[in-house]
C-alpha cells in the first residue's frame, strides 16, 4: 500500500471511530403521537377572527414519542400549543373551507416517561420544552398570493372531518428535539424535517364563522420526522475514493 493509501485508510478508520463514538448515543425520533381519544381536545373560537386553540391542551396517558429502530417508546405529559388564526373563509356547498395564517409555531412542553419514571422534564416547575417548530411558508390563497396562508377544507364525503399535512421547520437553537434532548440515560434524542398530520374531527358546520365545537371521537395529530443519512456512508465513500487513487 502506498503512503497516500495508508494515510487515507488511517483517516477513514479514525473518522469512523470518532463518528461512532459521537453518534452512538444520538437517537432520532420518528413520530410524536398526540392522538386524543374520546375527549374534548381543542377549542374553536368562532367569528371572523376565529382560530383553533390548543393553548391549554393537556397531553398525557397514551401520548407517545417513538424513535427509529424502537430504541425508545416514551410516554408524554405536558401541553400542546398550536394557534393558527382564520384569515379568509371561502366555504361553499355547505362545507367549511378557510385559509389560515402561516408561520404558526407548534410547541410541546412537559416531560417524557419510561417505565413510569421521567427521563426528561416533568410536571410543574420541572416541565421542559420537548418540541418547537414553525410551519414552512405556504402561499395558497389565490386572492392574496403574497400572503402566507394555508387551506383547510371539510371533507366533502365525511362531514365534520378535516385533513391536512403541514411541513414544519425546527426553530433553530430551541431547547428539545432541535438541538438535542438529553435523557437521564445519557442518550440524546433529535428530530429532523418534521411534518405534522392533522385529522380534525368537529361537529358539522357550513362555514368557519359558526361554532365548530369538537366531538367525542378519535382526533389524531401526529408529527413525523426523517432520519438523516448516516455519516458513515459518506466516510465509506471517501475511503473508496482513496483506494481508487492508490491504483
């Protein structure tokens, strides 16, 4: 092996060793499931300034955080916050349709439990931020194309059902899954490229200006995250280039 080949091979082994040492305790979150079953889980403020109100929405019991490869399945307690305001109603045909302001922030604060014990955060003064992300800009209102607005429409086949996927971006530097959430076990939880899937079950309404009170049925809100490409693949590619140069 030439001197250059030995150097490349040595660097590759060193990089892989360092990456394994640094990344070995980093675990990526694949889903946060805040589904609310058989309970009133949000408020709707009716009128021309209507908005969904999740400010006081408590999460507990079977609300869970899942990681890739099922390294952890943790129960969550705390509060879910999401308050997009109605900006323009365009309801028609007896179905509620409206544009909501973009840029709203989604936040989860509280604690994570494993086996009944908190491994991060807690309740009361011990509560800590678990997740904070901002909606990716969306410009869907054709009458106001420069304003950041996203559409939410009642399902034309299932009255009272609203479905929408919203792409989010972690608030840079925020505490929790963006910068790394350190558990009492020493492992660090992270999330990348989150997406929020809404399934809102409400009482049937002809528009967003009338009361759209929630009803007692399953109403899932799930936040899913991507797993980044492992750094080791890049290192292996570098190693292959070094070996090719030897020849």
